[in-house]
């Protein structure tokens, strides 16, 4: 596995927390010094470990918001 770096630029929201303390978070993260993107993934307590997640550019997040707003839940 190759090395990578990240910097959390802004913690936007914690969506949930499971019994072991891991949280599902929406953050703005710069990966490998690149332009920051919106990032949705699980984080361990203290933020030392992360689970698999997805990253979205602002335009993709706006589109997802539109889709979610139009869904019947």
C-alpha cells in the first residue's frame, strides 16, 4: 500500500456513532496536498483510524443534495 497524507480542513458534521465509538463524519479533507473535497467515512475514536469512504467535489455534493431533497423517505 502506498503512503498518503491527509489534512482535515473542516469538520462539517457527525452523522452517527456506533457502540464501539466509531463515528460517521462529513468533513472537508485535503488528500495528498490536493484541493480539499467533501469526505464521508467512518473514523475511530480519536481519529487515528479511518474506514472506507467516498469523496465528493462541491458540485457532486450539490447534486446529491438535490437528489436527496426530492426523495420520499
